[in-house]
């Protein structure tokens, strides 16, 4: 079975990190010869983490102050991620639905339909976001394991909690980067079919 880069990033790395925490906090003897077995366990753990990350996404949105795509369409930005054409994008998207009161989710889905499946940048940003989200979930589970096994000493506290905050913020930013890129490409695709004089007005 050949792992894709997305599988390695989103499944194996978080899986190995959690496996390391479980083994070390539970004093389980590690066998360096069982690489294939460890990889299999890490992959399964990574799959579970990815699933939990998806289920926890609504909770993450709540802690981030809202879903990134919703916030961007409403003209809201975050630190280091700015999008200055949210009003233009939303106005164009509203014209593409017969729904009188479409949700931002519906509008963003329309924007996604303009994305070429071979667009590597959008695919990469989606993978980075999934990885960041999985890593955030891994950190939360790791802290729970350490607390449950009474292994959360001061060293872990001063290292893991700051890391948790950093990863939480980075995951939020990754969500905004992905949403911004989708809307940027949507505007580019719409501008391609506009007359030249209209292109100048929106650039």
C-alpha cells in the first residue's frame, strides 16, 4: 500500500505523535524492531484522530469565533490573513442562487464548484488545514492522556500548553487561508468571462 503525501501528513504524523505519548506515559516497553506494526498502529490512530477532528470542527469554529469561510464572506479578517474583496465575491455569489436567503455555506459551496480539481494550491491548503486540525486534536488528546496517567509534570505543562495555543491559532489561520484561496480563484474565474472593461473595474 502506497501512502500519499496527504495520508502521511494528516494520518501518520499525528498518529505517531499520539502513539509516542501513549507509550511513554503508560510505561509500555517499546520494541524498535516492530516498525511495520508501529506504522500500522500510527495509521489507525491517525485515522481516528482525523475522524475526531472532523467531528470537533464545529467546536473549533466556536472557539475561533465562527467558521472561516463564513467570517471571510462577512468581511471579517484575522491576523496575517486578509481578504479585501469579500463584498465583491459575496455579491457575485448571491447572483448565482435562486435562494432568497442563502447561507454562507451555500455560497461557499458555489465558489468551490469553480475550483479545478488539479489546482495544487487549493489542494495543498486544504491538506495543510486538515493537518493543522488533526495536530490540534492530537495535542488535546495527548494532554488528556497525560492528565489521566498523572504524567503532566511542569515540563509538559510549560511546553504543551503554549504549543496547544500556537497550534490552535495556526489551525484557525489555515482555515482562513484555504477559504480565502477558494474565493480568490472564484473571482479569477468570474473575471475571465467578463468583458475587458469590467475586468479593469474589479482589479
